C-alpha cells in the first residue's frame, strides 16, 4: 500500500497484534498540543482532560478481559502505556463500572481483539467524553506508535522510561519546545 513520499508504515508487516505479549504504546494529541495538564516540579499534574484520559486507560483494563495494564503515564500532550495481551486473564474484573460512552464500535466483541481495536477504543471513548464537556477542539493524532516488547530487559527498560517521563519532560521529543516544525 502506498503511504505517500514521507509516510512510513506504522505496524510491523505480517505481525498478528492480537497474540499474547507486551506492547509499548505512545499516543499523541493532534499537533502535539498540550491538553492534559502540565509538569510541575518533575511531576505530571493532570487537568480535567488528563483525568478523563487516565480514567479511560483504566476503563480499557477493566473492559477488555484479555488485557492487563502494566504501566502508563499521561503527559501534557501524549500517553505512554504498556499493555499485556493474554487470553488466560480472569474475566471477572473487580471494581469495574462500565460508563457507556456509545461508540460506533461494539466494544464487547468476544474473542481476540487486536491492539488497534483496543487503542481505537481508548481514543474514541476519551475523545467523546472530552467533547461532551465542551472541548470540541480536542483530537488525537492519527494512528499511534507501538513497539512489541520482546524480552524482560526491554520490558524493564520501557517501564523505567514511562516512570521517568515526567522527570525528562524538558528534553522529551514530544515536548512542544523540542518539536522541529
């Protein structure tokens, strides 16, 4: 499929993104606009929109019985998370409250849900809730970045990266001050 002169493929060609494993995900706001709060004293302080995104990340974990939320951080203009797909998780999620936000997707489809469907659910439901409180200008960038985590060392490194992300904000490539236009 032709992606244009500078457009690269986002997914590993031929890989089944519904198979068990750990996946490192980065999702950015449209044009890297800071919408979710700010870094204060090296810690992320979420605003109302950031709290909605955090809520929907937890919702994902509770809604899809075959995923486990490993680590995540909501940053001013992006989200990093590690999701584990495993079909042997217990379907009974304690403390789960379904806040139906009505998408065009049937979010309760049984069987193997690929990563793209899970991330699509996060982006769709969080956008809808943010729009419902009057922030009609909010949008996610098209697609997302993923990395298939291949071993324990890489998993430990990605967890550390996520945990340190607020501390490293001044040099983060997603910081609007560092983005080359």
